[in-house]
């Protein structure tokens, strides 16, 4: 077999198995492009935002945050439990949306979202505020923009931005991760 025809394990597989023999590494190599895609990073979107408005008049413990990213091409509106996660205008937040909390990108379907992270390191360990929710609507915006709506048990997220940045969010369930 020519060297170019051999399957080469991805870097993530190599990191996880650096104590393995060459024959064991070959067995762990992904077999198909679908397997390679499933091994990938679970983060669908990540950006830094500056809070421009906080509306806390409607509910006691929930505020509606509004912010823009540094480029000004993406904006968001998010309901947050400010008793758990207080925020102020002008503050910078790092916002990420992921399909899984697993660091290696594997799906959490078999465990359910409540069983994720028990006794293992997850993406949630790197953030201060984490929610699980459902993407319930997409709308075409003006020009190259789209609008995405996500519900986290009644706390809502609305994002508007470039199609190329927000298209990966076209899945059913996501995790919202925020840190200051």
C-alpha cells in the first residue's frame, strides 16, 4: 500500500492515544469522512460581545441583555437570570454556542444533558453561565444576514448576523456558554 493511501489518525485521536502501539493507532483511525466530522470540535459559534443595553423592568430575576460583537456585524438579545449571573452595560462577554459539552466533540445524546459532565472535564468547565436549549426558528434577514431564535426553557436568545457565521446553528439542540 502506498504511503498516501494509508489512513492517518487525526490529531485528536493521537492526543488521546499517545501510549498506543502503531497497530492500535491504525485501528483507532477514522474510517469515513462522517466519523471525522463527528470527532470534530463541538463549538458551532464563538465571539466576543459588548453589552449595549440591559432591560430588567419586566421580571424580578431575569434581564434582557443586548450586545454587538467587535465587528458590528452580529447582534444578540438574550434573557439571563441576573441573580445567578449579574451583568452591566459596557461589559464584554464571550459567547459560544456548541452542539455538545464534550471536549472531543462527541454527542451527548445517550446521556441526556443532565448527565453530561459528571466526573469528567467538559466545555462547561471553561464558562460561567451554561444553558441547554432548542433552536426553534430561522428567518432570512436583509442582504446576507439571517436571524436565529433559541429557547432555553423560556429564556430566549435572538441573534442576527452574517449567514456564513450563523448557518452552523441549523441544528435542533444547542448549549449556550458565556463567560466574562
